C-alpha cells in the first residue's frame, strides 16, 4: 500500500521574507489570549536579530541551548514549563534556527497534544494526535529539517526520530538573508548533510523517480556551490537554502543510508553534532559511495575544511559496542543500503573497523 504523504502546509520564500512573519502569525491570533511559543537558537542571544522577531507581550520566547543534539528530556521539560505558565496551548510553536531548533519545535508541538514522554514516540507513526500549529524559520541550511517528516531526538536509550505525517511543519519561512552570517566550518558541515542525503537517497533499494528528481537538482546546486570559486556569495546562500529544501523533501520518497546509520550511533555515545559527525563518517565510506567520497574530499579541499580526527580514539570497547548496537537498530536504513539480507553484509566486525578509523 502506498503512503499518503503530507508536505509542509505553506511556504513563504524570498530574500527578507522574514519581515512578514508577524503578519503570518497574526492570522493565527484569533482569541484575545492567543500566544506564540518562540524557540530561538542561542546563536542569536544578545543579537539585534532578536528585536526583529514579532514577539507580543503574551508570547513566550525561549533561547535554545544547542550544545548537545536535541534531547527527549529537553522536549519534555519545555512542554511541562509552558503548561505550568498557561492554561491554553500556543497557537503556533515557532522554531528559528538550525536543524536542532527546528527539530525541537516539531517535537514540542506534538507533545502538547500527546501524553507521556517524547521518548515513547521515537519511531514511525507512534504519534496519534495532531500537534499544535508549527512554523519553521531556518537560519542555517543543509539538514532539511524544515521540510522533513522526522524530528530527530536523542533519548535515554537511542537516537531516533519521531516520524510520521503529524510531524511536518504547517508554515515555512525561507529567507536566504538569514543564513548569510553562518560561520565556517559549521556552514560547510551542515551543507554536507544535504549533499550526503542526496548521495544516500540515490544509492539504495528504496530509491524512486520522485526522490531522484528532487535529489538530482539538490545535488546539482550543492556542486555549484562547493566546487565553484567562492561558495560564500548571496546567490549561493539562496542556492543552498533551496538545495536543503529539495534534499530534505527527496528523503520523503527514499531513505538515508550508511552514513546516517553509523553517525546516529557515533552521536549517541560521543554527543558529536549531526553535521560534523556525518562528515567524519562519510569520509570513511568509500566501500559504499566511492565516487561521492572522492568528490566530498575535493569539496573539503576547495573550502579549506580539515575534519576532526581521533573522535573514537578515547572510547572504551563498551562504548564502541553501544555505537554498534544503536547503528544496527536502524534496519530501514540498512535495508535501503544492502537489501533485505543486509545483516549478512553489515556485520559488527565491519562496523567496528569503520568506527576505529574515526
């Protein structure tokens, strides 16, 4: 049976479109006590940008610490805090930031209407009730979180997304001006998440014409940006924002692969951020994606990127085994990579060998 997929409800796109966010949100403020929950990346704490956010006196604005990957514990804490302050639910949860903040926004909006801890809902289609309205404003591009039907969270036992048709945002504001000041190498690492999405989606058993079509254009834009003379131009900011959108959307019709499966395990133990973690892992995956890894290294060289090394050097054997345990739970990713008999190919020894190189 085919899945009846849900996409982002509405998209406001264009340079300086962020200035219309207040008008968009005012349409939701029907009741006198209607309020918005704003979640803002800590990068903007103390920045003049905060004054541009259309916050009204009844609204709640929270600065989100993104030192660690998004955690189920933090989702639960924010939901409990807001419920203790208000007798009604917000008319929208607005996530302004990178993939972590947007994932927090998507998860928090769901937990306002579903009981228990968010850790109970990690997986596919566990959410049963529609969440409150959600608005996403990416200020860094690459993760595709703005358009994906997954909100990736680290729980007490695993790193795994809450995934389903209820997860996708209702409103997206895509303003290329907002990603202009993202510093390197963070910009590169996050952009490479998009590049890797496309490579993994193309190379697997769940690829589709729809996914390939979206991913092909995303990949073309990534190559124009990071194999060209200057990746940091206003035009390339706009290309990167669109590439992220298309790359995230392509995954709806395909699947990620070996890099994401292994990086989830790596992040669970080390806490390394998703973008840089993916780059570290992808750099060791010639067996799976030989031509793409070669191209990725060319992109690194042209953009003066030097990857961290020795990430797993200090890990105990128990920690390595835990990484492998987490990685092997992602059966849908490995089935995409190696087919229904993937366990004959993806062994603990193979994964142990790859992790030792990181």
